[in-house]
C-alpha cells in the first residue's frame, strides 16, 4: 500500500467526541486529526465546526477560536468556516525525535454557550531523512591468521524517521573475502556484522576497501553509506629467501684483506620485525672459511679476512643463513661457492742434487772427457756438474720419446736403464764437449765444459785420479 498524500491525510481524521455535563454546565469534547510533517502552510487539517455540528451561520455568534497560545503558531482556525489549517511547516523529528507517536494537543473554545473542545493533531512521518552513519569511514584491523567465519561488528546507521521510513536493510559491496550478516535486535533495530569468508594474505593484499550501505523502507527509498577499510595485520608466515640457493663467485689469489666478495640480499615479504633480517654463517661452514672470510650480520656483506692462496686451496664453500626477527623466527639458507683464480706468484724451484745417484762404471764425466773422481764417491759434486747431468738426462729422455735413442749404449750416446727411481745407472756417458740438446730450449751446451778444462772438480771424497783409461785386470 502506498503512502498517503498530505491532502488525503488532512481529510483523514478521527473524531472521538465525548460529551459530558460538568457542574458549571460546560460541554467538553475531543477531536483528533492527522497531518503529514513538512506540509505547506494552508494545508487543511480538519473542519472543527463541521465536526462539532455547528452551523456556519452560528459561527460568528458562537465565536469559535483557539483556546491557548500553545502550539497555536503551528495551526490556524478560521472564524468564518471553522477550518483548522497548517500555519507553518512542521518538522516531526525536531518535535518528537525518534518517538513512534507524535501528537500535538490544541484547545478550541466556543462561547454562548461556553464549550471547551480538546483537539489532538498527529504529525505523520514523512521519509525526509536518509540513513546516516556516525563517521564517513571506519578502519578494522584483522590478522591475516584470522579463522574463517570470524565476525566483526560494524556501526549501525541512524535514521530519525520512524516506521517503514527508518533503516530497513543493509548491503555490502562485492568482496571475495567477506560477506555481510545482519542481526535483528529485540527492539527491532538492525545490527550489521562483517564475516570472513576467505583466508586473508597480507602479502597478496594488505588492505580491503568495502562500502556498507543502509537503506530505509520509504518510497522512494533513501540510503546512506560508509567506507569500511580492512587493514590486514602481518603474521610471520614467510621465510627469508635468497635469489638463488647456490651462488658462485670468483676471487683472485692474494686478494687484499677487506676485499668485498659479495653482498647477500635475501628478501622477506613480511613487514616490521617479521621482515627484518640478520645474516650469519650456516652450521656447515668450516673453521677455515670462518677465518678467511667475515660476514656482516646487518648488510650481508662478505669480506676477505685472511690470505687467499691458490696453492693452499683453489675452492671454498660458504654456507650462509638469513633469519628474520619474528616470533617465532624463520630463516632461509644459501651456499656460496668461491673459485680462487691462480696468480703467477711462484718462481720455478730447482730440486737439489740427489746424493744417492751413483755410476756403475769408474768412467765419470769430467772436463775434456777426462775420467776423474773416486769410483765410490758421489757425483755430481758441484753446480756445473749438476747442470750437465740434468741436461744429459733430459736429452736422453727426449731422444727416447722420439724413437731416436739407442738405449743400451753406443759411441756418443747415453743410454738409460728402464729403472726410473731415485738412482740412475748410466751405461755410457758421452764427452761433455759434445753438443747436448736441452728440451724446450733452442740452446745447446757445446763448449760449456771446455771452459773449465784444467780445473779439478770440487767435491768427491778428496781422492783424485789422473785422466786415462782404466788398467786391465
């Protein structure tokens, strides 16, 4: 059924007329009318004279009038017709607030004879107010670990209108995480609440914007809105992560102390202390690595602390850990593989002569092809002899590799036995004055020995023999 218009409501009145005779002969009665609030001045409320049964010709003599000034400024009474009309617009909410009933009492008096009539005018509600919230927006903080089905109370809208013109229902803007539930309290008021439907994830969406709408039952309906901002509170549900579980980096040998190897950069999408990271060596990092490298716990920078020697080790493995400050803490791990690049920091090393080398014959190399030295003595006995012996061994080895050597002896050749141990047995030793080829070099030893002709070799056991052939036994 639609709302009644002011004209209809002005004509709708109920007369409760009770006559009684008082001791002074006064007649009293009661009339009730109704009018819609905000009606324009002049709007007819009811005809008092007609409802009292008075003739129009008698109105002047009866002097019909309002009996008091109370509420007189809201209404006017015509002395000629007896019509009660609106004198000025009436705001029901300012007069009666949220009360379901709003009655204004009026006294009407007639003279000759004197009569007192009580008149009540009911101010009918007009849907002239929209539902409204106390604040235009509200924040709700919800942990991302909140359980599904959790309920969160929302503010109710207020509408000063009454009856069907007050708040009738609520709606919520579409959301994949929340739905709206509305409770009806005992006094008939509606109580909205937010219900969690899908698990929250702060790292995926830290804030949800929702619009709550309150709608009244008037025709046409009026509505009001408020903005609901859901702030998702962080939970330490993410572990720190490195860009790769294995990192490989090169480091030059002899890198100066303080050299930056690399800077770790783990990430943690949590916020606050849940995403604040501390770096440290992992449990599997060796003491050697801990002594050679330092790790800054705040920046994740790894620096060189000790000497890096390729000959000592060409590879190191560093285990690193990143731990957040959440409760409980979570951590991530990675491994750094360090390849040490060799540097040319060592001169060739010449091995000392082996004093266990012996010759199986009395013939030993000497200056100008001489045979000198003690048969049982050690040879070589000086640096020059050592160099010559090494040259001969290298030359024979090269010839054997080329297939041009006559192992087993022969004039002008040096044969090696198949024994390649600490001792060598020379079957025949050529004269030093022959050309000797040194593998890997363009140089040949020609007269190097001749320069020392006439000089007795040092070393041996001190017993010297003259050059010459051995005596036959």
